[in-house]
């Protein structure tokens, strides 16, 4: 039995290190993060943890919406008009949820979930430092617009990671009292913020603006109007210096004016102007949901729906660039309720643990993916889908879910025997 116990300890350690590698790699490369995720899954399956700790996924409420979100794309594939193209591609993305189930099997009593959060911040910092070197080269070349900074993730996912990194760094800033550590955390937040405003992702700017109150509250000990205005003035001033922000703001104004000044009958046509694409997506998503309100058009069926119900010169769309609209058009009201349930569980469970690092990380991740999902289908993007899955698995480390399962009780009994 001692041999079995030692083997269990080695398995727990290997699983934790694999998950830590996934957290560190996620901001750098989805390929390497997936490799670590697969390794963690293999340990989880081959060690028998998936079976012996099955109570985790049966008894605990956080896992129920996760399992539903895993099943829905495969059910939707049964009635999708595109079963071999986008349908299969989107259904296969459910493998990210498996990595979250593996994270939940970590022995959180032995390994701290905070270390996984720190691994994510470390990988994000490496990416942002790389971005600063790239930024210097780009400015020397004289072309500061229209580029992605850093390595790995595109600007859509990376901007979400950066906002998350700022929120968690602000949490640490509020918790520590040592001025030296606070200075380093300010540098880290500044690094993430500069990286964010020098990328061309408007969704990142929007997410940061919406969630900035959570950041400001952590930076000041007491709510003071003068301090709040000072911080916001500093943020706006730095953002105004960014050529990428100026370009995106100008482009957004152009979008709005183009739509307002367009003839009514041509407002949703491709021949109006390219900037009409996003509004057109929402209109098509509304039409698809209106015609198929209960179960949707199936996994990956949105593109086919647009082709069948539009005109030849209208743009073809893969998804509606909104997480809830994607669930609505794909799986109807069932999909909307499933995603709502999932975010409710995340926010509810993490709210009670918001004063811990892991709890605040889960809370911040849920907010970032929810808000950034307004203008992008973040549950489809590989990087953000991965983050969402492993974030869900971290909930198992919360005290309300750390009950002893059958396997743990059995091992404890063996240890107590003379």
C-alpha cells in the first residue's frame, strides 16, 4: 500500500506540473499549451483518476454546465446542415473542456492553485516583454499600425489575456503591503497595459474600459474621487498616445457614420462598405434564431443558413462574433441557457472566494470572457476556450468543493492502520 501511495503522489505531481505547463504556455503558444493539456489528460486517464474521482463531476454543481457544453456541439452536429465542414471543426473544440476536467483532478490539498495563476502571469509577462522588443523594431521601421504584438495568440485572444493579467496584478497589488513588491506589480501592470494599447484589437479596449472599475478599486485603499479621476486621466492619456488606439477609434467613427448615412435598403449589404460586416452578422444571427428558436441551426450551420437565406453578393459568415449569439443560432434557447448557467456558476462560486488568488482569477476570467464575448465568439477561439475550460476546473480547489471522495477516504483508512 505504501508503494501505491507513493505512486499516487508521483501521479499527482506529474498532473500538476503538466497543468502548470499549460497555464504558462497558454499566452505564448496554443500548440504547446495543447501538448501540456494532452499530457495532463493522459495522466488523468491512465492513472485512474478519471474513474476514482468521478464523484467530482457528478456531485459538484460547477461541472454540470461544463458537461452540458461538451455534449451540445455533438448533439447539434446531428441536425446541422454542415456535418463535414465547420460542424465537425466546432464539435472537435470540445476537447478543451476535457483539459478543464483534468485540472479539477489536481490534488489541491497538496499543490496550491495559486501557482497555476502565477504560471499564467509568468507566461503572459514573457509574451509582453517580447512584444516590447518587437515594438522597438516596428517604430524604427516607421510602421506602427496594423500589427499584432507578442507571440502565439492573435490580438483578439491576447487582448483578453492582457486585461485578465492587469486585473490579477491589481489584486496582488491590493494584497501586498511591501512597497518594493508593489513597485514591481506596477511595472507588470504597465507592461500589460502598453502591450494592450499598442495592439489593434478594439475588443480589448472595450473589455478594459468596462472592467476598469474592478482594477481601480484594487489600486486605491479607499474610494477617493480625486484618486479615481487621476488614475482614469492617466489611463486615457497613455491610451491617447498610442497610434493603434487612434487608428481604431478613427475606424470606429467611420463605421458608425457609414451605417448612419447609408440608404435603408442597403444598410446590410456587402457593397456598402467593409465596415458593415459586424452589424450584418448580428442581423443574420437574429434571423437564424427567429426561425430556429428552440434548438438552433446546429453546430457550424450558421454559414449554411446565411448562404441559403441571403443573396449572392452578401458576405458569408462562419459565426456571429458574439458568444451568446453563437449559442443561440447553433443550439437555440437551450444553448443560451447552458452558457448562462455556466457563467452563473463561475461568478457565483468565485464571488465567495474573491479574496483568494485562485478565486479572483476565476472571477476575473469569467468577467473578461463574458465581456469580450460581446463582440467576439470567445468560446470558439482556441486560446480563450482553453482558458475558460481550465478556469472552470480550478473551481474544484474551492473549499466548498473540497470534500473527500471514495478513493481519498480509502487511502486515509489504509494510512491509519498499524
